[in-house]
């Protein structure tokens, strides 16, 4: 699943949820095979615990806002606030990751996340504090994927990214469950009962107790960061003028949006990840309005969506080919419709399989579209640069859709009305993308067929 990051070449960099899985990148020097294997699993452990804490913290932050009776728009705004620095720092974080050992970047990023938690505990508004955690995540992303290319041979990169994707799915499911349990009355009361002699922590409610526990999870991830081996790859100093990174990044972005297949796959994957990012809160809001669930029970339903996305992704990887991407755009329209239908469901036994189906449509749609996008980007500018562009657009979409939902609720639209608006926007934009591709096939038929033929014969990414 894409809720994570990437590594990129040259100056185009941006955090990406799944990383660059192309097999063509040249690895850096490798250590002894046993040491290399141990280092790889250390990276996996660090990633798992950091992502676990990220997802649990989202649940705790929602409960913190609810317990302080914050308006619903602020709860919805957590998602775009987390994505803010992914977008703002997109052209720069990759260069930062290449300027020092990536294990050190990951370590410093986890400390930034800890700082965000401390801000949340000691009076900073949760939205601002959660943005600081997003800053840490944005810096963490390129280092996490970039170190794989330094540690492993190119032939193992797909398998390595598969490990990270699997762990990301697992951390999403377990993270939301952990967050839900930490704010549950039974466990929270036990945490609040803990007393430290001569020390007044100032922690007085369940979400604050949960955040305190998650700080230790971030420290555990940081401990694993300290055991990541040096790869021996030469560092690239940061440029004297950081703004010099911008022109090449925007050139990459424009090039992919002009491509007759790249623009379609980029638009579709951007929208689908915008949906996936915001479903985290929408499911919580719907469960509260339709089922009367608190955060603890509703968080379990978030995991159900992630399971559905995993199932859909696996099915697509077994059945779809690289050139099949444009054929599945209709599923995106279906996702928008299903989000609207969600408001009519008031039984959890109907809701659970429905949410699995909703997630599965997204997973089945994004796999061939993402593969096609990586293929076009690889041919146009290199895999790393295309991943940078892709994830910049995806995080911007998460931010934009989250801002739209927050604005709708802030203007007084009830939960079901905001969800309906969200579903209509998704279905409408997917329909526009479908018609855009149909127009390309009509007005630029020879170019589209040429690009599809290249995709059909691409053995490396297909």
C-alpha cells in the first residue's frame, strides 16, 4: 500500500508511499552477505515500528480533539496537516537524505516525530503538533527507500519493496488497532494509574496516556535506526542554494503530465491515494454517525479497509498486465459511488464486507495504474524522478481532498452530507479522467497505441 516513501536520483525527490520498485537502479557497495541481510531486517524493523506509531498516533490525536470538544473540521484536518510537509518539502528531502548516512536521517526523523508528540502533550494545538510529526515522516521517507538501493543488489529491490509494502499494510492495521486500544477506557485507566515518585507528568486523560506510550514506540524505532549499517556510499553535499533544486523538479512534473499515458496513470493514482489517505478519518466519522462507535471500535474498521486494499492489490498483481491500466478507471468511479452508499449502512455486519470491497476496488485499481506510471516515468526521465513527481501529486491530493472535507464540515455540513460530497467529487473526477483517456485515444490514437505497444513489450516492469 502507499502510505510511505521513495528514493530518487539527481535532484528530483519526494516521499512516496511504496517506493521505487524499478529494478534498474545501480546499487552501491555491498557488505558481506550475512551483514547485508542483518542490516536489511534492521531497516524493516525500524520502518515497522515507526509506521506503527504513526498510525496509532492518528487515532490518539482524533480522540484528543474529541475529548477537548474540538469541532469536527479540526479532526478531519489532521490528514491534510500530516501531508503538508510532504508537499512543501518535496523537492528538497531527497537531497537531504543523500547528504548524510540514511540511517542517521531516519534517526533524526524519528526524533522529530517524538518532538511532535511532546508538543501535543504539553499544550501545542494537536493540528500543529501533528504537522510536526508529518515533517518527520516527510524527512524519513526518502531515506527509508533510498538505503535499499545502497544495501541490496538491483535484482533484490522488487522483493525488498515488497517486504516494505507488506510491513506497511501490517503497521496500518496493527497501528489503528493499537491506537484504538490505548484510548479505550480499560487500558487507559491502567496507564493513568501508573505513578512516578517525585514526578508530575501532567498526563491526565486517555489520549495523552496513549501518546506517551507511542513516544516509547518511536524510541524503539530510533534504537533500530542506530543499528543500521553504513553502506559505504559517498555522500552528496547539499547545494549552496537549495532553491536550485526546484527547476529540475518542476520540469519532471510537467514532462510526465504531458505524456498521453503518463498523464492518465498519474491522474488516476493521484486521486486514488488521495482517497485512501482521507478514508482514515472518513471511516471514523461515518462509524460515529452511523453506528454510534467511539474511536476504539471505529479504528478496527480502518483496518478492514486496509485488508481490502491488500486483497485487491494481490488480485490485480495476479490478473492484470502493464498495459491494462486504463481499463480499470471505471473502478475509481465505483469507489466514489460506494463511498456515497456507505451513508445508508447502519449495521456493522453489512459494513465490514462493504468496507473490504471498497478497499479492494482501490487496491485493484492502483496496482496496474501505478505500474504503468512507473513504466512511463522510467522511459521519460528515470524511475526515481518519476516517483518524486508521483508522490508529490499524491500527497497534494491528500491535502486538497482533506481540506475540502474539513471545509465542508467547518461550514456546517453534517457528516453524511460531507461524505456524500466527498464521494461525488471522487466519482466525478474519475469520470473526467476516463473521458480524458477516451479523447486521447480518439485525437492521439497513433501516439497512445505506440505507448501501449512499448508497455506491452516492456519485460522489466510489466
